[in-house]
C-alpha cells in the first residue's frame, strides 16, 4: 500500500447548543431577507398586511436581514473552529 493510497478519515463537526442557536438567528435573518424580497417581487402586503409597508421599509428589512445572516454565519464558523480535530492531520510525515 502506497502513501498516496491512504485516505484521511473525514472530520465531522459536532452540533453544539451554541451552533444550534446561531442557526436559529440565521433563520431569522433569512426570514427578514425573504420578507424584503417578496415586497419587491409581489408588492406590499403579500405575506403580512402592513409589513413591510413601504419600499424604504423593505430596503431596511432586506439589509438588516442580510447583515444578521452574515453575522450568524460568521459565528457558526467561529464555533466550529473551536472544536478539536479528531487526530493530527497537519503531520504528514511517514515515520
């Protein structure tokens, strides 16, 4: 068996409570982006009768939702990077 034939085992991150909660925050951001986008595509009052009521509100909701999504995604990645790896993958020396 050659050194090149060995496959490294796949590392899967563990779902922690903090990652789950940041995922919920991400879902809130997706909901806000969707509400703002629906206002532009279908007009006001398509999902909720009075929200967003104007184009300015739709722009703000879209921007805030996008910001929340980016913030939550960054925190999810940060929480995943805190997890220890299952093995020493940086050492490729064949000793």
